[in-house]
C-alpha cells in the first residue's frame, strides 16, 4: 500500500475516535470508567481537532497521489468514501447532540447516497464520472460549516449574536443540493438514466 492510500486509511480510522470524543457519556458509565469524565469535559475539543486534521488529510493524500504517481483503483474508491464517512459521521453526531436539526443531515447524506448510486451505475456502464467544481466546493463548505458548528459559533460570537455557524451550514446545504442537481444534469444523457 502506497503512502497516499495509507493516509486515506488513517483518515477513515480517525472517524471512530472522532465519534467517541464527541459522545457525552452518562454518569453511571463515568463512575465505572473514570476517563469518560475527561471525555465529557474535553471531548468536544478533541473531536474538533480530529475532524479538522482528518479533513486536512483529504487534500494531502490527493496531492501525494498526483505528485508521486500513486493513483490506484483503491484510492479512487477509498478517498471519496472516506470523505462521505467523515461528513456523515459528523452530521449524525451533531444531530444526536442537538447541534443541528435532523433535516440538514438527511439532505446532505441523501445527496451523497444519490451521487454514489449514480457513480455505481456509471461504473457498471464502464463510464468514469469525475467530480465537478461544485462538488469540490461543496465538500470545502461542508467542512467549514461543521467545524463552525462544533466550535459553537466561535469566533463569530465576539462580533455578533447572530448564529453565523448555522448560516454557513445552511449555505452548505444549499450548495450540496445545487451540486447534486448539476451532477445529475451534466451526466443524465451520458448515463441515459431515462432508460433505466
């Protein structure tokens, strides 16, 4: 396994630690496992650090793969899968912690499932579908929005009482829906989806 793929695997491996850090544990568990008290107090900060670090590795593995000619079929599959797993895990955990409404997670995850389905159809037809600029921008905005919500509107609350973090999240949802629409529109005829 080359370096780029190892970085992708590490990113996937960080997701359970992110989820464990963001989880709030009940008092009966804390009494039995003292370290959970530390997680209850500081886990959010660890979760933010893990999420930002994991998100940053997305650019790193892609850069290494292209620069050192380490592009593999595994990487083509695992890299976008790692992105979707990280974003989906963050959204599910944020809904559980009442940081965002559930419809936001449903829309974003639903779009990812739909696009993955289209790519599966394309692969079955022997057609390669590359991510467009809207899809890449969508991923960046999703990462920024999730980080902003996890940070509890920091540092925006120094300047305004308005929930800028949720505004960024809603913008991310809008771009997610739009990028899904453009993806279907641009690949509709290529895949002849009306014949399915």
